[in-house]
């Protein structure tokens, strides 16, 4: 009987050591996966910022081409040209639209990842785009940068080092 207990004790110790090795391997793999997840998240953040920045640059170049084609911001038929209000603070954008004879329509907050240098409250997108002719008094919908889960509540800028 003592011999059976001793054998069982040896088996249990071997099984325990084997389990400890497996547990250690799993913990190392978890750490590796967490590091990979963190790196992927940072990469996606950079890519998203680059996409937003490129969309903004492309939108500005399209509006510049549209402005070359249009004759004037006020048309005799009661139509006005939509001004470019991107990168303006919301209140400034509303004033610019009013001066052009338009109104600010629906204002939507963008709570995602923002491009570097974009401040909270700036207009990210407008619809219709600048250069478009609309009847006077029409509304222009705006998307503004807003604090989200990616921007700490105590920071106004996405990238604090560039804002100081």
C-alpha cells in the first residue's frame, strides 16, 4: 500500500511539473499576443490618421479645382457658392456660411481617431463640398472633431507635443 501511494505521489509531482511548464508557455504566448495586439492597434491608429489626412488633402485640392471653374461666389439666379469651412472651428464655420448666404445644417460629432494637429471643435467634413452652388439660405451639414475614447479628456489636441 505504501508503495502504491509513493508511486502515485511521483506521478502527481510529474503531472504537476508538466502542468506548470504548460502554464508558463501559455503565459508567454499570451504576453506575445498582447504585444502583437498593441503593435497592431498602434499601426491601425497611424493608418487611420493617414487616411483622414489624405482625404482632407484630396478634398482641399478638389475644392481648389472647383473654385477655378466657378465664376463668382454669388450668382444672379439666387444661387451661392459653398465656401470651404474645413479646419475652421464650428462657430467660425457657421459665421463663414452665414456671410455666404447659407446656414449650418446638421452638425455631427466624429469621435474616432483624429489626424495629428486637428483640434476638438474643428470641421472635418462638409456636405455639400466647397465650390458647389446652392440656393441662398440652404443648409450645409458639418462633421466636427470631438473628444472620444482615443483622446484623453484633459487634452484639446490629438497630439499634445504639436500643440504646445
